[in-house]
C-alpha cells in the first residue's frame, strides 16, 4: 500500500481517510466517528431509534462532504417527510465541521417499536443532497424519493439516479455503555479513468468497478465499528492484493455548529426593520433558538 499521510499515526476516531485505487479507476472514503458524534447527539434527548437514524445520517454526510475539494464548500443532506413521524432531518459538513438535527413527533415516536423502518419514520418524503461550491459560488442539488430499507440505500440511489456514478456505501452504528460509534465506507468508480477530469462516459457494469464493489461489499458492520482496527487497516483488508493503494488522511471531524450572536445579527439584518420590531419581546430583545446545538441567543440592535 502506497501511503501519502501527513502524520505517522494511524487513523482512529473522528477522522476521515481518503484512498484511491489507480489501477481500478476508483476512489473511496472511510470514517469512524465517536466523541464528535456524542457531542452532536447530546444537544437533544433523542430516543434510541432516532439517535441511530441521526447517527447514520451524520456518517453519510461526512462521507459525502469528504468528496468536496474546495475550501469553504459545504455538503447538506436533508430528509423531509410527507406524513412521517420524523418530519425533518438535516445535516451538513464543511471542512470537518459536522452538525445535524432531527425534528419528530414525540408522542407518535413513542408508539413505535425498537427498530422502526424508514417508511414508518418518514412515511414517504424525499431526500435532498446539496453541494455548495465555494470556488465557483455555485449550488448543485439532487432530489430523490426517500425509499429503501435505510438512509444509506436512499443515498446510493441518489448517486445512481442523479449523479450516474457507480457508488457503494456501507454504514454501521453501534451503541453501548462505551458510547455510540458511527462508521462508514464509500467507494466510487471514476468512469473516465482519472480523478479530477470531466466525466466522459458512465459504465455501471464496468468490470473494474464490479471487482472493486465486490471487495468493498465484503466489509462487515463489525469491522467498521471495531475501535481496534485503524481505518488504514480496514482499507488494507479490502484491497491488499491491489498493486497500489494511495491513502491520505482527511479532515478531523468536530461538532461544527456555527451559531453565534454575530451570525444571527447578520441574518436578522436582512429582514426589514418592521419585521425585526415584530420579533422583539417586551424588553426589546429578539430571542433566537438554534436547533442544532439547542441554545438560545438574545439579540439586541
């Protein structure tokens, strides 16, 4: 395995690992999140099944966000229900800063079993994935039906339908007395044979991709969440027979809520003065709640 790593230490929790398989025209990302995941989930008293769902969404958001190259670019994953118990789930990722929030009907959620299906949680709805590119100030968004046995399957369908890029994703969530662990693997075929160039054609059944997908698909959930296995060791287990595997450490992941008084002052400044006056309480203060971190901010202007 050829390594291009900034640090000699192997990659454990709260860090992304990027890799490419030059001979197979494929690239991948692998992540395992622990303390940062606990920090994000601690903002609200989510029931266990919703913690699992939001953890899966956060792992997926980190994997997708790691595909962005430009500094300041952001990836947003949003699942919105038609008539579901979970009315909204939103996560975003920017340069290692990860955050997420789920809005749900507490009474109806309490009536569900321990392992509700995606359809029970959302009752249909759609999945939107948005890429905000800092370098060009462009926004790309793909929307697909929220279908499948899991969010992971729904995201795979997004790549098949909206991006037409052969993509395999595996995620695993484990909770226990030692805390919750979320991990994931994403592998993609590069149809033009070179990362960074314009895509010239798409072959979903390309033999090189079939080989890579078969190897990557052998990864088990137990391996993904095993803290004794570094991310380099996971990649090595899958692709040790390849002539060359290039590995590069990616972002360190932290809870990334960017709320602050200054931020909300800037947002409120976009509203007409009359609207801001209507928002004030009897003391002339505008109170703003941040759903991501469950904090209240008092704005005076």
